[in-house]
């Protein structure tokens, strides 16, 4: 679609069509500094106004006001005067909950997040012990005649390595920041221009805690995020993206900065630096020992190396989960610090939701994924994988209850706890719930009607929640369980009948039955799939990553599921309420997926479609596609269930054939 066709649609008053054409033109544009691209952005802003999408129009206007082109800046500043409210203020849509009259009141955490001191101490002690034990074992394996000398060498290696990592890592991060993200280092005066309250919060915290002002950085990326790194509080770096100032209001920006200052005050950013290094040492020892264990030489040394490699890998896995737990704990404590420092826990709740919305919006406006969001996922204030559900809810911000209902899954579904184990951040719903308790302590109304939402969560059917969860956990391992049960039965029957074929055939039959039973649960009948929208699906507190929910969606395909993969076969669909990933499966397996990604996906992007599939909910929700039908009659079929039944049925038939053949021979 050309720029001119978008302008023609706008001039004829077909604003919705103009938005679709201009959005696609902007997504496909290669040169973001060209006059055509800037012109498309300007007309898109006016088209948003024409469709009544004032939030999108004002955000785009603010982006144009920061353009390097002086004519575009001047045009945007004049256009800005036509807007009735600030780019990120939705006060007409969302009634903000209040804040405390004074900041600094002490707030009880009530056990939220556990103990940061205990989590830090246990994690560092265990990780250091692991590295020490592994270092000692390698020194002794390599032939030290004096065990005490070996111990001294191992301790020295661990201490020197960690001290070097501790003090050098911030400078290495500085180089990375400049190279990958072109971080611009600014002074407090520039931050004050962008957010006056933020400057006051930084000055207040630094004075009270006797800290130097952190080195402040801004990255020219519209994906909203913030993170802190460094070795010591007085040499910390606090970096945010330009998108934070685009999508958040002044008081919300201040709470984000206060959150990051909390990491500095608690020293947890330094603890994470050391802990991450120790985990990486475990992996380094594993890979080194594994390589030596596969080589030639003395068999005893090889066996010892393989044992050391196994121990190192186990320590690496355990260390990773310790690190993830510490990471989640420190986020709770930084949220608590921000609530106390600003007296505005509701502001941080809104900030988290708006950050999710900004990440979602920016992801839809570009063909390429943000290197910033991907590269700083563990450091950032928000896990971008969780942005889809929260950001979707914010799209219909006129109903705050709908925003809160999305958090039911985070807070009450046991799958939320299970998925969180692999996450660097607590689930958003749990963070907002904790912030709501701080608002209650301050005598404030609660943001997003969380009181009612928590009450609704307490009335959920516990038997349905936990019964389905425990059954789903068993079904996740149905193939393995079927294989083991088949093997046991095969051995029992063989011992009583002397038919050796049962030993080999029964496990395959059990495997096939396990695959088939799991497939029936994962892919139920879809012929009566109800027509719904994405937000409704995401608001279901009983949703599961395994138990598929048949659904039919109407929307527009806006890009590939993995925007960085030019051959990816997955897609993104957007309806009136939000965005969802569609997973495609060819009947010809991976080769078919590759060919579909190469030859058909690009032609489908931008089409209005009807999608039928099985909805699933994890940290990031998605739909396993069954069928896609576009307005022009194009039909795409997907075969997730087909392959499960082929593999299950094939294993059963092969197992039966093997049993019969070996029993008759």
C-alpha cells in the first residue's frame, strides 16, 4: 500500500482505512528519516484524531515533537495545541486513584516478597560455596599433591575472579550501553525539564541516604523501560528510555525512578552482579570439564571430569533458579521503597500498566523487535513477556474493572505461580496487589478497583483451579508416564507369559496412548468455537497453558509472531481490544513451517481475518491456530492436532506390530 492511497483515504474521510494503510506503510518503511516516512507519521496522527483515537494521536504527536527534523518538530508543536489533554493523561478515560499528602510514611510489607537480606545472603553463600567446591575439585583432579594448597588456590581463584567481575562489570556495561543503545548521559537539570517531580525525588533520596546522584542516562527508544546497574551505590548508573516520558505522566515517572533508586539503596543491583557472575562461572566450569571429559588421556581423570561436569551443571541449574528468586524478591522491595518514598503506590501501579501498554504499542509499529527490550529484560523494571495481557487491558481504559480482571490469573491461578518460577520479575498482578495494600495503609482509594478484583478472586472455584492444575501437570508428562507404565506392564506380562515382544511393544503402546490422551485435552472439539475478543480470553482466571480453549477472533494481522525472524511462520493478530500471537503448524512439519514463512506470511500481513484456534495462557498468552480466513477468501489451515494424533497413533500401531512380530518369532 502506498503513501498516496493513505492520503486519498484520509482526504475522502475514510479515516479507519487511512489508519490501516498508513500504519502498514510506517511498519514497512526502511528509512525512518525519509520525508515519506515522516509525512506518513504526520498524516497518521491526523487520521488517529479522525477515528477518535486521541491517546494514539497524542503519543505520536509527542514523538514527532522530538524529531531531528526541525520542520517536523515545529509542525508537531503547533498540532499539539489542538489536543485537549497531555499525551499520556487519560484522566477523561481513567479516574486516577489518589496519593498521600506527604511522602515518607513507613509501610508494612506483610510478608510480600519474603526477606531481601535473607534471599541475598543465602543466594550468595550457596553460589560462592558451589563455585568454591567446583574450583577445588578441578584443582585436585588436575593432580595437586597438597590438598591444602589446592584449597588455597581454589579460594584465591574464586575471590579474584569475583572481585574483578564486581568492579569491572559496570564499565563493560557502559561500553555495551554506548555501542548497542547509544545511551546519552544527562545531568539532573535535563531530567527536571522532562519530569520535575522525578528530579525532586532523586535529590530527596540522595540527601536522605547520603548518596551521590547516580549517573543518569536516556536511551532514544520509545519502548518504555528503566534499569540500574553498577558495583557500589555511589557509582551506580540509572538509565531510562525516552518512551518512559512519552507514555507516563510526571508522577508516574517519578515512581519508576524511585523504584530504581530503591535498587541502589538496597545494594541489590550489586548483589545481582556478583550472583550472575557466580552462575556463569558454574556454567564455564561445566563446559570446560565436559570438554576435557570427552577427550583422551587417563580414564580416571576423564571419569572425574565428567562427574565434575555433571555437578557443575546441576549447580548451574540450581544457581539459575536462586538468581531468579532473588531477582523477583528485589523487585518487590524496590516497589515498596518507591511507595514509601513518593507516597504514591497507585502511581507505580499505573506506571507498570502503562509500561506494558507502551511495549505493546511500540511492538506493533515496527517490523523489528526492540534490542533494548530484549537485551535488558532481566535488568528492566518490567518483564516484556508479560506485556500482552496487561497492555491489552489498558487499551479499553474507560473500564478500570476490566484492567483489574486481567490480574486474576496472575494472583490466583496456580499456573501463574508455576510460570513465575522461570521469570526474573513477579507477575504484574502480584505487584499491583502488593502496591494496593500500601495504598490501603495510606488510607487511599485503590487503583484498578483491585479490592473488588481480589474479592472476586477469593470466590473463584478452588476445585476447578487446583483440580485442573494438578491434572494438567500429570498430563504434561503423559508421554513419559505412558512409556514407563507400558514398560512395567510389559515386564510383568513377559515374566508370566514368556512373550518377549511385550517388553518392547508395551512401552511404545503406552507412549502412544499418553500422546493421544494429552492431545484430546490440549486440542478439544472446536466446531462450536464461540466468537469472542482477546481481552475476554485474557481475563479468564481458569485459563491454562495446556488445556486449549476453542475461540474465534475477528481482527487484522499486523506482523510476524517473531518480528526479528524474516522466515517465521507465526503471526500477530489485533482486534478491537488487544493483540495476540498465533502459532502456525504445517502438516509437513518444520519444512512446511519454513516454506509458509517464506512464501505466504508477508502477503497475509495487513489483512482482515477470522482466526479459529485454541487459546492458551502462560506469562505470555497465545493461540494455536486451526484456520485463518481473510476477507478476500484466502484460507490457511494449521495442523497442531494432526501431528499429535499421527505420532500417538503411529507409536501404538508400531508397538502392536512389534509385539505381534516378536511373539510369533
